[in-house]
C-alpha cells in the first residue's frame, strides 16, 4: 500500500505592528547616564519603538493578526486555534489570546497564551506544528506581542536601553507533502531563573525580588551572564536541530535568531561558522521585543533575504526561564 504523504506546516501569511513612536539612543541620553555610542557599540541598537497608552499588547497583536489573515486570505472564522506568546499581557486573565480572539471576532476558536519569554514564539511554532501534523487543526494564528516599555525601570540604564515594543503574527496552515518544521529542539533550565526575571509584585512567595532601588515590577537581568548563556544555548540548540534533520548548515539559506543584541548574533554565527550576511538582523531598528522578535523578523526576512519556496530557514531563540528553542523550517 502506498504510504500517505505526511502533513506539515506552511506559512500562509505574516503581519506586524510597530508603534509609530521612534525613540533614538540620543533621546535616552536625556533620561539616563548613557551615550548613543555606548548603546550602539555594546548592542547594535540605534532606536526602538515605544507604544502609546492605547497601543496595548492586545491592540498591537490584533493589528498584526489582521494583516497576517489578509495575506493568508483567511477569515477569523477559518481559524482552529489562536496561540499568543507574550510576557506583557494586558491581564493575567483573560489571556491575550482570548482578548485578541474577541477583537477579531473568532468566537468559539480555542485560544491560549504560551509563556516562554523570548523563546515563546519558537515554542509556539513547535506546539502549532504538533496540532497540524496530528490533524487536530488546519489553520493556526500565532502572535508574539510585547509592550516591554511597561516593565522596564526607566531609571535603570542596564536594561532600559535594550528593549522595545511591537507585535508580529503568523498564520500556519496544514499542508500535505510540505515539510514545514523539519526538526526542532527546545529546552529550559528553571534553576537559572534569577539571571533574568520579571517578578509579579502581587506574589508573596518568591525570594527573587528585584534588588533595591529597582522598581518591584521591572525586568532584572545579569547582562554578562545572560550574554554567554544565550550564545551557548542557541548554538547548541541549532546544532542539535540540524543533526536531527541530517541537514548541513551550508544548506540553510537563512538563520533568524532572537534579536537581543547584535554582538550575541555575531557570536552565534561565529560559533556556528555561518556566513554573517545570511543571518537576518533588525535589532538596530527595534531593540529586543522578546516574543515579538521572531515573528517580526520572519515577516521582514521573507523579502529582505529573498526567501523562496523550499528554502531552509533556521529559527533560534533564547530567553528568561531560562528557555531556548530552535526549529528548521522549509519556507
Ligand atoms: N550606558 C552606559 N553605560 C552602561 C549602560 C548604558 N546604557 N548600561 C550599563 N553600563 C555600564 C555598567 O554600569 C557597567 O559599568 P561599570 O563597569 O562601571 O560597573 C558597564 O557599562 C558594563 O559594561 P560591560 O559589562 O562590559 O557591558 P557588556 O559589554 O556586558 O554589555 C549588555 C552589557 C549590553 C547588557 C550585555 O551584557 C548584553 O547584551 N547582555 C545580554 C542581555 C540581554 O540581551 N538581555 C535581554 C533578555 S535575554 C535575551 O533576550 C537573550
């Protein structure tokens, strides 16, 4: 009996939303003791987008989702699942996925948030792939949306220069014969949580409060250590994913990594021995948008890296948790 062709995933549409307000490094010089030169040489970031009061995570996620749906030529009623990756939801509950679903009018569609910090979107792709392969869903909306400006302490130069706001969305569709995610690797190390965390000030049980004088509800980060862990974890994860697929790095058209710092991206490609020009970067424009980095990069890389059907694209991310994930995609 001929074997059934395997179901896989195809990216049917992408969309982004970036607040119009651009905050340059020079503007930050007026806020904290820093310089454009320091930020640029240490991080590669030139500017970031900062949301207004009305540009909430839900608002930005909805805008990105509408664009992705239009590109996929799908209506909200065609969706079988809505997944949202965010560390800055408008509320703990309802989830951002429920809020976005309501704004889209996708009544009845299952919707939930998935939290793996900056690795959240790649975690989401891996989860979505399982639903598509099993046949439990045919069309899935995935959104990464972040309003990190609301959780940084704007007096802390160690963190406030690094982050930005924005959203990206991807529609993945079940297809027969197309591979979609060829292989993946993911993991977490909760024992290193203190290196990078955002405390819930309402929680009484955690010992890991931000050290004074930082605000109790802001991002705390051991920058140097996170830098090293990010490079090592992403390189190791990428290698495991390629090994599982039996694919050589030479055959990968483009690497799309988490956009935290251009030096992390440079160190990653050096470690992988991958040509820098085939690694997408937009961190200079937007800074670190956590779970929104990868979907925004996916949207922009399609045209900027001239990706064509069948090209192999390697996604790789690292974030608080600690978490890491990589996925080899067939475009
Ligand atoms: N402007 C000027 N000086 C600054 C600033 C600033 N904005 N921020 C810190 N400094 C100072 C520090 O106070 C320190 O001064 P000191 O030596 O007198 O104490 C000095 O600069 C620190 O210098 P380095 O430690 O050499 O800085 P480094 O090269 O490690 O860069 C950075 C710091 C950019 C934070 C880097 O470690 C980094 O990018 N780490 C990764 C962090 C990250 O991306 N986190 C995001 C979340 S995780 C993720 O997304 C992967």
